[in-house]
């Protein structure tokens, strides 16, 4: 009887857990479609902004600004756009605040540590800017082992990314870049593919890559800029950096939700299989108990008749 009670308790426990995983799957399924639409809607803007930025740079012969006072480091385009040797890499690592999303966070953290190791082999140090509680918890434990520094963390960002959040991260990285603490601005994030897949990637922001030949066509060489090139670059450089970070945050959220939906779906299926198996075990144990009781009754009846 104790065995039956134990199996019954376990079945009820799995059913209760399954209710939670099913609810989380439904919530993730509802949200991921919304974020998929947001990601797909924002990609063309980010792409066109990048094209416009490179066209603007190609139309200017100099990006130096003499005796110009900038409000914030992120507006200091002469320093931000200047080529420099990379000795300290700045990595913005985007993870989530919640778990139960499969291997989403683990994949991002693993990729981050791999990138740090590769930079170390080249003699390049790394400073991390971390979005998400899960990434911070995992990476802070291996700072000494891998030899990197956590410069800034963003653990209170809402689930719905905003441009102000992206601007905050961009401003902090730009300040470190202008001060010479880091020599590159890079993002480690996940690119959303579809409901079933995503990929962990590293996006390079600064220093700028070589300008694509599509932007060097003759028709882009003579652009009229108002009021002047200095004020234009001081505005478009922050917008360029912020939009890339914002896009990376959107891609990460969509990937997280897709991963959670897949993980919770697998958990529900596993729960069904466990419940079926335990139900069979319960029925077998119950049948064995009934058979034992019948055998005992028959045996007792035969014993009484003999007496």
C-alpha cells in the first residue's frame, strides 16, 4: 500500500509541474509571435540606417572636429570613428533575467568565454558589459579563471526592450571607448531565425569595418549636408550605435522566448511520458496487491474448511 501511495504522490507532483510548464509554454508562444513581428519590422530600419551612415562617412573627407565641445562621450565622433589598435575589447553580452529557456543562456555564456579565450591568445584583454541576471551570475564566477573584467551590468532592464535602455548601454560603452579603457565595441547576442532556431553571434560596432564598395559609388560622393557635417555626425553616430544595440536586444528577447517555448513544450511531452509510465506501474502494483489479497482470502477460506 505504501508503494501505491508513493507512485500516486509522484504522479500528482508531475501533473502539477506539467501545469506550470504548459502555462509557460502558452505565455511564451503568445509573446514570441509579437517579438518576431517587432524583430522583422526593425531589421529594415537598422539596415537602412547603417547604409546611410556609411554613405555619409564616404561623402566626408575628414571626421576630425577642431575645438568642438560634445555633450556626452557618445557624441564625440572624431574619437569614436578613429582607427586604433585593439588592446582591450569591450563586449556587450546580452542574456536574460529568467531561466527555464533551454540552453539559451548557456549557449551565449559559452560563446562569450570562447571569445574571451581567443582574445587572450592574441594578447587582448576583455571588459564586459552584461545585460541580464543569468549572464552576470554565470560570468562573475569565472572572472579570475578567464581573466576578464566586468565593467558594467544592467540587471533591471524590463522584458520589453526600449531605445532608452539601448542608449544607456551605448553611452556607457562609448564613455569607456573615448576614455581609452576599451578599443572596440562588440555585442554577443543571439540572432532570431524562426520559432525553432536561433544562432549566437558576435556583432562588431567599432572600430568600423571597411566601407562596402556599394557605398563608394560615384552617386554617393556629393552629398549636401545641412547644417554642417560636424553636427550631423554628432547625431548620427550615437543613433547608429544605439540602433545596433537595440536590434541586438530585440533579437535576444525573441530568441529567448522561442527557446523557452521549445523547452517547455519538450517538458510537457516528457511529463506525459512519465505520467503514462507511472500509471502503468501504479496499475501493475494495484493489480498485484488485489491478487495478493484474493490469494490470502482463498488461502484463509481453505484453511477454515480443513479445520
